[in-house]
C-alpha cells in the first residue's frame, strides 16, 4: 500500500465538514439526557421559588397611597378644566378634572399600558393616551378602548368647605 | 434502518415533557410579575401555587428518565 492510498482512506473516514472545519474543543464533555433534564428541573424549581417569593413580596409590601393634602382651589377651575399635580410623591404625575359644578375626579396620569402620560380630550369626554391609542372614561378611568387592560389609578378627592380640593389618597385596587 | 429502543423513546418523551413544563414555568413567572405590578395578591398566590405543582411534576418526571 502506498502513501496516496493511505491518504485517500483517511479522507474517506473523516467527514467532509470535519476536514473543512477541523475544530476541536479543549474538553468536549458529553451531557447525558438525564443531566440535561436535571438542569431543567433545577431551573423549574428556581422559577417556582421565585414565583413564591414574588407572591410573598406582593402580600407584604406596603404601597404609598399618599397623605391628604390640598391640591387647588375649586374656583380656579372651570367645568371640563384639568389641573396637573404630583401625587402621592413628586415622581407621580396626576391630573384632576372638574366634571361638573360640584364634582371633581383625579387620576394618576400614567397610562396603565406602558406608563405614557394621558391627557383629557374634552370633545370626546375621555382620557387619551397618545402612545398606543388607549382611551379611558373621563369620570371613572375605566378602559374604553386600546391596549390597556386596567383602569387608570384613581385618587380620592373631596371639595372642602373652604373651597379647596383635597387629595385624600390613592384608591387601592382590589 | 435503525429503530429506536422503547426505553430511548420513553426517555425522549419525558425530556420533552420536562421542557414543556419549564416553558410553562417561564409563562407563570411572567404572570407573577404582572400580578406584582397590578398589586393583585390573589393572582400572585395562584400563580405561585400552580408553579410549585408544576415544579413538583417536573421532579416526578425526572424519576422516569433513563440516562
């Protein structure tokens, strides 16, 4: 047998892809199906633990619903006028709407879809989110149309005897 | 033609079940995060309960898996 015969035999034994890409990992370790499944089950168990942790966190955390404070004088707002303010903290934009002579409502200005700012459309009598065309009822904040599935965050307000409108706290969702 | 052994087929089926259960766990985790954002305790606890059951099922399946 000469050298060319030996070469051709070797070429036949080695697949073409291996001849073209003669890459060899430093340590190619085989993972059995059982090991692979064990990693998956470990991942599933970790996710279950995370899920329980999130549930406990949801149960135990306290949400700042805000302290009662004066927002604006009623007589500075005409019917269908809005007033922007911050509540319960300075990082939370909120909006107040006078819907009739003696009735006002206030909501968080963050759209419940992706947090864009909603504004009042007097002609349509609704809150409108321009980012994804979400619409909410003016008086209740309930979803009318668009991608949001939850109503706007409501803030309890009252008109006091001195003519000031007070924010009393965010209404917690049940 | 090489036919796969019955034991091999069972192992592959169990592995597929485990992969499906892990995918379901990922879905449940997104539900939990959504419940957290929405402050919905009922949904969060329901998701956690189902997640624990699914993890238990995945562990149980592991017993049937050959190497």
